C-alpha cells in the first residue's frame, strides 16, 4: 500500500510542476495578471472539488460537513489562504526565476518545514522524530537545490 501512496505523492509533485507552468501561461495570455490567473485556477479547482464532494457524499453528506464549519477555530481555515498564496506565488515566480528554480526552492521549503512539523508535532500533527539518516537526506536534497540553483556559476568560477 505504501508504494501506491508514494506513487500518488510523486504524481502530486508532477501536478505541481505542470500546474505552475499552465498557470504561468494563463497569466501571460491574459495580460500578465498573476492574481487573475490564480483566481481562475482556484475557481476551476473549486468547481472540481465541489463535483467530487457531491459525487462522494451527495448533498446530505456535504450539508453535515458544512454545518460543522462554524464551530471550527479560525486557524483551521488558513489552508485556503496558504493554497492561494502558493498558486499566486507559482504564477508570479515561474516566469521570473524559471520553473526549475521555483520547484527546487518549493521542495526545499516543503522539506525543511515538513521535517519541523513532523519532528515537533506542530499544527496538531503526529510526532515523527527526524532521525540522523533523514536529516542527512535533507542535507543532500539541500545540496542538490544549491547545485541546481548555483552549479553553473560555481563551475564557471572554478574553470576560469
């Protein structure tokens, strides 16, 4: 089962890169308006999620879910704002720094934030201690990010 979940996670990574490129092209096509492109992206996603929610639970299950929302603390709604910031950030940054730079920096940010959340059980997540082996893996990824971002300059400097 873990292999299937790992493959799904890999596909989510593929989707992130494709999404950033598609949204960037949408922004370019509508007058370089990154905010409008992010809004269109979120609107399309909202329609897709509504269709999935209705297909899964019908109106009855969705109604019970919506009824539970007012009792939730406000911080639990931050995911939508963070998602909007992510989509806007990718639309804005992809044409400016390139898709590869954007994605390796996103991955680095995700990696180190996820390690902290897991290790300390932040945001009410289960605590999963980060071992030295996992920390070494994160350092290797960070080195890969640095090589991806600055490797050509480093090689050019060394070969002068």
